C-alpha cells in the first residue's frame, strides 16, 4: 500500500465516521462503522468494542465477526481480559503473543486462541477524565501493531469517543450514561433482528447485519428502529 493510497483510506475512514452522524444520530451505526474501518485500515483481522453501561459494567456493542464477538462476550462475562484492563486503566494493553503472554487472562486466552486470534491490541475509548469503553483489535498472527497503525487506531477511537461524549453538551438534558445506555438498548434490538433476518434468509449473522444496516440507511432511519420493525414483522428484509 502506497503512502498516497494509505492517506486516502485514512481520510475516507473519517468521512465514513462523519457520514454515520448525518441525519438522526445513530450510535450503533457509528460504532459498527468504527470497528469496520479498523479492519479496513489497520493490520487487524477483526475488531470488537465494549462500552460501559450506567453501572460501569462493560457490554459488547459492536464487532466485525461472530468470532471476535464470542471473545468479547467472554471477556464481558469473565470480567477479565486486555479490553477490560484497557478500560479500567485508561491505557493501551497489547498482547503480541496471546499464547505466551495471556496467562493473566486464562479464559480470554483460551477463547481467543480457539477462534484463531494470536495477538490483540486493546485501546481505551477515553477523552480527558472520561473512559467509556475499549476497542479490541485482533490479529491472526503474532506481533505488535506498527506504531503507525497504533496511532491511527487510537485516533479512530478518540473520534468515536468525542462524538458520544459530545451528545451530553448537544442536548441539555442528556447525560453520558443515558447516551451509552441508548446504544446498549439499541444493540439488543439489533441482535434480535439479525437473528430473525438470518433465520428467514438462511444466511449468517454478519450478512444479516449488513442487510439490516443497508435497509436502515436506505430509509435514513436509525438501525434500532429498522430492527424493531423486523422484530414486529412490519418489514421483510
């Protein structure tokens, strides 16, 4: 990849994130766009994101594949893993060799290796004193991210974090916790709708999500609204 093409892709990623904010704000679409762009731009096989709910408990909110989602869910359930530590410490946590370096997180280590992930780079979603979650970049080979990829990954996470936190000042009665809870609630509808679409069309969950997002964008409405219509059999996708 040439420097020019890399610069174009990076620029395009930020345009994609901005595009997710056009019209009615849809945090679920923004965060899925974030993880998708991380895989496009960075030396990552998959990406996943955990956000803290109003009680400070991390929840899986976005992932690029079912494999990364399974690992993220396990981190959430076990309450331990590099993403959890990145959130708690507000600092980047890297395991360049999960098999050799992941003994502090045995459940995560086993799950990640079972899904074919050999290294991980966890980035806190932090702006000033606020840390709201963490972004996981999984790789199917050993080794750390390059310095350039690490910087770009942090920049993407920062943009998404600032956007979520900005909702607090954009709406006088809104709070950070309310916005994050809205994103988590939207995720429940979206996961249910993905299951309906997958079963109806005999397709996998990743393809079901793509169809749901395409439908929501074509109607210029939040994904959770399209998801509710699917669940209630008001639309067929």
